[in-house]
C-alpha cells in the first residue's frame, strides 16, 4: 500500500495534480491467492491525468493498473467544473499458509 501511494504522490507532484482521496487496500481472498486493490482520486487537467496513468502503467512496482474512472464535478460555490479520476491499482499475492 505504501509503495502505491508513494508513487501516486510523486506523480501528482510531478504532473501538478491534486491527490484528493486515498483508499485501500481492499482484499479479495480465495484459497491460494489474495487480490489487493488500492484506489486514489486525483484532480487536474486531462493531459496530466493521462500522463500520470501512463507512468503508473509503466512502473508496475506498486501493482497493475486495473481501471481508471474519469468524471467531472461542479463546485457549487464557484461554478467551476473540475476533472477527477479514480485510479485503481491491483496486485496478487500468494497466500503463505497454503501449500
């Protein structure tokens, strides 16, 4: 988890994105494997979000890019529309207690 969010923080700083939310890891276990999913939300312009997603795909150190969900929210006070992306990173780990 820490590695995924460290990379996310570095990329957000590099591409001038705001890291809005961090969630996870969410676990999904079966008999011999555990799937971990970490999620973070960024805000910024489309080009920089896409560059960030591209770097996450290349790095693979924190896991595999599983999905990206783009959406726009309007700030009701300023009437500005902001682009957000939920980025999902997953990795598999073999359970040690199973042979």
